């Protein structure tokens, strides 16, 4: 989780998370502090098919363990900037 993290590989990792009712959209690298960049991605979930985006973030993106410690090799944290559900 530093300035050498491969954001292209991170995007591939995130897009590899698939569920019926989850659609990944645009992605871009955004500078945020001390020369570091973060990925900003959009997604749409269908309300009737995806119960909670939080569950996907915790289980599939961050890979939290039983102590709520992040186990992902790529992602340290997730910020939800806006949220849209269709259903």
C-alpha cells in the first residue's frame, strides 16, 4: 500500500469481483496525498439482487478477517463517495 502499488492490477482485481446485479463502471487514478494516487471507481447495484454493498466491500474487496483486519494485498480502505441503487 504505497506509491508502487500497481493500480492497473488493483482495478483488474476489483473488476474480477462479480455478482448478478453488480456492474462496475468508469475508473480513474486520482492524486490524493504526498504523490500517492487512489482508484476512484463507479458501480451500480440492483436493489433486488444485491442486499448490501457493504458486504461486498468487507468480504470481497478488503477481505476482512474475524478481527476486522484488512487482509487484501491491494486495498487498504474504501470510501464511498456517492451511492446509487436501481431496482
